[in-house]
C-alpha cells in the first residue's frame, strides 16, 4: 500500500496555475530570479513519511518553478480527494476528500489567474519527480481494496502531506521573488492548516 509517501512539492501547498491544464514548458517570464529552497526527500509508495510532490532537494527555484510545483501539488491532492469520495467507506473520509477537491481546485484557479496576470509560464525544476510520485501514490490507492485499511492509509498520507507542506512554507516564501506570489502563499496558509487539523481529527477517530 502507499501509506503516505508525501514528498512535498519543494515549496508550499497552494497551486498557482492553470486549473486542469498541463503546464506549458516555455519560460516566457520568470517573475524573479532564483532562490534556494530545499524539499523533503522523495519517498516511494509504502514509505512512512514524505510527500507526493518533490521538486528535488536543495534546488534553486525561480517563481515559474514554484508555480509549477504548487500547481502539481494541488492537482495531485484534488485527484486523491476525488478517489476518496468514491472509494472511502467512512463518512469522514468521503467528506474530507470532497473538501480537498473543492478547496484545492479553488486554489488552482487563484493560481491560474495570478500566473496569467504576471505572464508566468510554469516550469518544473530539473529532475522534478512530482508527477511520477503522485502517480505511484494514486496507483497504490487504486489497487488497495475499499475498507477501513484504505481509509486509514489515505488519511495517514494526507496528514503527512499537509505537515510537509506547512514545513516548507517558509522556504517557499523565501524562494518567491514576486510579492503577489508571496501574498498568495501567505493567504493559503490557513487553508492548509485547516486541512491538516481536520485530517488529524479523522486519523485519531480511525485509529481508535
């Protein structure tokens, strides 16, 4: 099973770009110069810590890198949320999945608008493994049968994922060069904290 593998997007929680769109790779306007930010090591499914959106440890990140990483993180969490809506057996898990879909989708829309306004083309950093890790986690969750074990594995993953996202918030703020990008990250903090708090509550209930 996938057990949480959350190798967080080397930078923060919120996605900032095209909702439902694949990022274009051309870097038309790097909103700023790079900044250094480190990410948690990228674990494989079945590990006990990490996050599914790894941009590579000790990478020098530009704003287009940050936008791409965060967008991928929101896309992945939305996808897991949709799966939890249909595969979860606990009402709490189903409702949490629905929350992830709605709020991460909204964050992606905000990011899309900002990226368009700033004329920033998302560009993942070199050696980014986010997509592969997210796919591995989804494949693992899809392969696991429905039941209490599935619910717990999903929630354990989400707790670990959001913890890592919050831990990398400062790094993302330090790396971002554009003030509007920084402001969007700051506004997203309470949303991510709410997700983490709720996931922990469900985790305790499932473990009882």
